C-alpha cells in the first residue's frame, strides 16, 4: 500500500523540537502567511462557512457567514448556532449529538432567516475530525443563499398553474358559445311565430320576454368574447359611455321584477 504523502511543512513540523529560534521564527511567519491565504480564500466565498462543535459552539465563521447571521466578528465568536438560529436545533442538533458515530451522514436542509433580512438558505453540515489520533469531532456548516432560486421556482410553478387555468377557461368559454348560438336560433324562431299571432296583450308580453332573452344571450356572448380577449391581453380600447343609456338598459331588464314588487324607479 502506498504511504501518505507529506508536505514540506509536515516534515518541518515533524522535527519541531530540533529547530533553533531563527528557524522557529521563520516557521511561525510561514504559518501566519498560509493562514492568511486560507482566510482570504474563505472570505471571498459567497457561501457562508462555519466550524462548530457537537454542542453547536461556533469556532470559526467566514465573512459570508457573518453576513448571513447578521453578527460581526466579536459578536459571533463563542456563540451557539442553535441559539442564533433556533429552527436548526431539531435536525442539526440531534445529528451533532451523535458525534461519536463512526459514519455520521451529511445533513442537508433549507430554512428561512428573518434577520438581518428575509432569505431562504440551504444548509449542509459535514462532520470531520482534526489532525492526529483522538482529535475531537467538528462540523463544517456551509450556508448558501437560495432565495432567488426558490422565488424563480415558485414563479415558474405559478406561471404554469395560471397557464393551465387559462387554457381550461378558454375551453369552457368556447364550449359555452355553442349552446348560446342554439338559444339565439330558437329565440328567433319563437319571435317569428309570435309575430304571426293576433295582436293580444299576452303576445306582446311574450314578445318582450323573448326580446329580453335574446338581449341576455347577446350579453352573455359578449362576456365570453371579452373573457377570451382578456386571457389574450391587448391594449385597452377606451371609449366614452353614456351612463344614462346603461341605466336605462338595466331598468328595462329589471322592469318586470320591479312591477311584481310594486317598485317605481
């Protein structure tokens, strides 16, 4: 079996006891530079990165994690993640409590943050151990802002739902047009037969009722036409309207009902 590969830094650390003060100072400077490079890399990430202990204590947080949680460097250090985001405790806290497990699975979930602003965050929690035998278990928590992605998905679902409703409505409106056409034809036949009857008061009343029915069929046909045009939007065709004519039409349509109730308008 091939052995583990060691970097030059690992080899230097392996003989740390043999270094003199000059080499030790150089090593410290080198470690500081490497730490600075890694800090810079982590702070340029858009994802928030946290390192927590099994009880949720935050040991490290990059710049994005501070933005997500809304706390500065001094405020976040030493805080417990479960207290800052209580909704995480049921799932992540229970997983962290099982830190002694040899093969703890990756935990993933989505949740909402309300502070410092409302956003949807996708979280991954990955267990790891430090270097060396008996090193304590830690958890890397990665936070990703998926607010726009979620909004885009919800908008697409809503658009698909609206499109389905409009297609259904258009089909229903089209089917309603056929019986309305049939009603128009039969009302025309009734009107012709009534004209052949003697000029009696009842014939005039029936004729008026037929005309009202025809007008209502025409109105329904207009509603369907307008509805079909509405689901295929066009620029509005604005026109002046005489309100007196509209009122007169309503009163003519309701005339029989007013008369039955003894109402005078």
